[in-house]
C-alpha cells in the first residue's frame, strides 16, 4: 500500500534567504542565498501568503472531504502558517503519487479561492516523501507532525492544536 507525506508550501514562503536554506526542485536543500531571494521576490506575482488558524482549519477539512473522492486514507495532517503536511495512503499499487498529490492540491486551491480571495495560495507542485518503514510512519504521527505550530488532525483523535491534547487522546473543547 503506497503511503506518502505530501508537503504543500504557501506561495512565496521558503525563499532562498531562509537561514536553514531553501529547496529547489530536483536539487534538494540548498544553502541560504540572499541575492537569489531578490530575484525571486521581483518575479513574484503577489506577496507572500501566510495561513492563519481559520484557513488552516479550512485546509484540513478540505483535505478530509477530498480523501474519499481521491480514494485515499488520510492518517495525519499538520499545518503552520507556511505549509501543510498530509500523510496519506491508498490501496492501488499502480496509481502514481503525482495525480494523487495534484488532486489534493487542487481541492485546497479551489476551496480557498471560493471562500477567501482569488489569489495564488500554494507554491507550484509540492514535495513528497514515500513512507516505506513502519518506524518512519510512527515517527511522523507521534513526533514530527504533532510538533507543528498550527492546527492538526489525526485519524486517532481528530482535530487538535498541541502535543498535550494529542497525548490525552482527544482535543480540548473549543
């Protein structure tokens, strides 16, 4: 059963001036480059996008609603103001990850454009990591994804905001 972690970055985030470096397609993580950042900013069609808690919840709800239509099982979703992680699996071994990743992104983009503004919400494509080992999957759902700063969803407990809520097995009452 294919299992992937898809990461969708908000438009204009993760530019080359980040101290941790930046990602360039087909090249991976590269060192900080402040001069290149100036070129990137000049070519941007709009300002950097940040997603607050309200939009994070809409994104999670949209991904959950899209999953049955894409014939996928969402395991965990984590957000912060600059990116969205979706840990998802499906049964069809012959289906590629590209159309699956694209379908989820399209769902989020259409929903945000319909409910908010018609702007570019997410960067082109998204990163993906195939999860082959159970230990990697367990690390993602128990440590990596819960440590994100925004809203999260997990198939075991539903929506939650903090590690404390996850460890209790249910989110706090809103």
